[in-house]
C-alpha cells in the first residue's frame, strides 16, 4: 500500500495478513505499483526515477533510467523480465514492453477512444501479464451550451 506519515514523503508499506502494523518498504519516497511474477521485486517510482526494489534485505532502488518519468509503469510481463510502460503524452496511448536489464523496448499496442469528443485524457490502463487483455480509462468533460437571446 502507498501511504504518507505526517511530515514525510509518500512511500510503500507492506501490509501483513495477520493484522500487524504496516512496515515501510523500499526507500522513502518509493511508490511501488507492481510485484514481479516471481515475488522478488516491486516496480515503481521514487522522486526522480522509475526503478525496482528487491524484497531482500537491501531495499535500495535499482533505477531504470531508460524509462522517462513522464511515462507510467503499468505492470510486469509474465516472464518477469520486462515491464509494460505507458506513454500518455497524447490521446493515443502507446504501451511498450521494456526489458529491465537492457532497456530495449518494443511497442506492444496503442489504445485510444473511438470518439475524441470532449476527451480530457486517456489512462495507461492495466494489462494482463501475458499481454492478451487490457483495459483503460477515458476522462471526458461534457457540458451543455445554452444560447439565450433577448435578455435585458
């Protein structure tokens, strides 16, 4: 879970099923978004870098400098070797598969609404680890315009 202690930056906490108190995970400011399929790593971002943090004793952020901060980590691929990363810089979102070791990327798919009327933004969405299915959100700002004539 991501939470904020009074006077500190938001960060990731581990929540045990036994009801014990949440424990900080990773460096302060790290917000985890996806656990790797093998359960060894959490992908997410800190203040100025995307990266992965190991569940081992050394919970330092391993930066992924080839993922720009204006892109969004969506999840892991089924083999745990790559991440799905969304580029939401336009209304047609591009989702890439990015290798966490080499930084090589390839386009997985693009998504956009069929009708761009009143579209305020398109989200990066969620994708299954196998990459077979995905969902995404579309924000729209709809309103009515009334023309009034003859007011005094």
